[in-house]
């Protein structure tokens, strides 16, 4: 239970930090904070301690490919905000991310299974 509270506090601190940064002269840094590898650190530690180094290396390589859906999200959002209201643009960006992630997972399973 303590671990859950700590994780919630870390999440809350990130949201506060993003909110504060978004109001500064360097507002664009708010886009960098969510990319801190918090969950990647946890995933790599778990895979690295419960599996072997080859499994960890595969996880790392998949993580590198995993950047593609995020880029698809950012690129699509960049264009969507020009002609959609923000909530619809964000939803459309998430749909694009979901499709790209599904494609990545499908291709990975086909070629690395």
C-alpha cells in the first residue's frame, strides 16, 4: 500500500511540475517531463531481474521501436490542431497512436515470435 501511495505522489508531483512549467517562459519543457523513463526503469528492472539479459535486450529494442507510435501521435496532433477543436484533436491523436501501436505489436509478434 505504501508503494502505491508513493507512486501516486510521484504522479501528482509530475502533474504539478507540468502545470508550473506550462506557465513559464520555457513552457515547451512541459512536453519533456512525461517522457522521463519512470515506467521504463521499472519495466527494465523487472525484466532484468526476472528474465535473462537477452529478454532485457529484446525489451530495450522493442522500446526503441515504441517511439514510433509516440511520433505518430505528435505528428498527427500537430496537424489535427489546425482544423479540430483541441479535445477532438487529442482524441484523434490517441487513435492514431493506438493504430500505430497495434501495427507495431502485430509486426513485432510476426517477426520476433
